[in-house]
C-alpha cells in the first residue's frame, strides 16, 4: 500500500482576478502561505494561463505544482475547494512533463533562448504567408511549407493551440511531439507529423525580408526570426498534481471523445 505524500508547507499564488484573490485570502487564512522557496508544494489559483506562468516560474525548482480553477480556462486545473487541502494534495496523482527548448536566431544574428510547456510556434508577421523549410535531425523533410505558420507541441500542450489548428491529441506519457501546420496553403493537404520526443526540429524562414515571421515559446515572442531550433529539454522535469480520477492522462484521453 502506498503511503500518501505529505505536503505541509503550502505556497499559494493567484491571478489578479477578484475570484482568485478571494480564494487566496480564504486559503491563506486556513493553511498559511509559505515562502515558495521553503514550501513543499505550490498551489496556483486561477486559470491555465496562471498555471503555465507558475510552471515557468518554478521550472527548475523540482517542486510539485497543484492548480485550482479560479479563472477562465481550467483544463490544467483541479476543482476549487477549501476543504481538506492537505488530504487532497497527499492523495493527488503526479504527472511529470518536460518543456521544449526554443533557440531562435533573429535577422540581426541575435540568439534568443526560451522554454515552452505547451508549444513553440512560428507565425507570419504581415498579410503575406510565411515560407518555411523544415528539417528533422538535420535532414530536410519539407523544402517549402507555405502557410500562416507551424507549431511544435508537447503532449501537455496538444489540447491547446495545437488542437485548435486540427493537430492530434497526444497521450501525456507518449514519447511524441506534434508538428502541425497553421493554415497550410502548400502542400495543401499536409496535416503535420508525429515526431519522437528526441527529435531535433529546425525551421528556417525563406524570404524573411519580404515575409517576416515571429516565433513564440508559450508567451515569449521573438520577431523577425531566420532560424528556429526546437527540442525537448530532458534536463528539466516539472511535477504537476491532479486529484485522483482526474489526472492529466485521463483529461487528455477524455478530450479525444469530446468531453
């Protein structure tokens, strides 16, 4: 029999919304609010945007992150309750995810490095479509993609932007990445590819002066990119906690059946 973990010292973070701030006040009064550096667990109160920001803020800490829904979109969040939080945390199931590392070189030759939990995407900056060349493990796979853009998504991010552009939903434990076009014009019928999560993806911008392209890693944007390299960063492991029976694995599986 597995002994439930104990998370005694809880650090709360909350979005600026009135609903999230009220929850912060309630929970802090009941359980205290530890310094995040000294806490056993970080509890995020808000929506998926706050959860992503919290994961970024604590990316290298190794601390588990547990979200409660006090925002708009709550796919990554648990239901809100003030009752027996220690018990819920102790019984929670853990999912371990790895972020993407984006290395983007802009038109001036400056290299920008950012991490993404959901996806890295390239998107046209003007009315003209982007022209992109795609290499996987330094082998050319697509000499020219004419599209609004393209994205690389993790399993955790496969139900976000990736799904909205008709990309595949990936089980959280799948050793895969989704490479998905955004409004592809040529090749018109290309719907993307599934890649091993060991893949080294290189996307080169063709005619960047005429057709400028931006690259975004979650919320970090780089303008006028010429070359973007993407890979799964296995040196970073982030721990997300979900209530029993409502794990991230279960949510992603349910999403495939329309729930």
